[in-house]
C-alpha cells in the first residue's frame, strides 16, 4: 500500500483530475475523466489507493 500525505500552513486552491478505466471495453471513454476546482480550508490530505493505484 502506498500512502501520500501533505500538510499545508494555509488554505490552498487547485484543480483535481481523476480518471478511471476498466478491463471491459468502454463504448464512451469521454466520460471516464473529470476535473474540478477545489479550495482546501483545513489543509491536511491523505491519499491511499483503496480503489486503485495512483497514476
């Protein structure tokens, strides 16, 4: 398991992008990626690959 953590001293803003893929053929791959703008007010982040590996 890989855990990535980050702590910041102040609130931060940024873009988050996520993509998914599966082992079966996907007829519409355009909806497999999303991007959202977020603002983190209590900046502590821990990411663990419970759904899939990072990358």
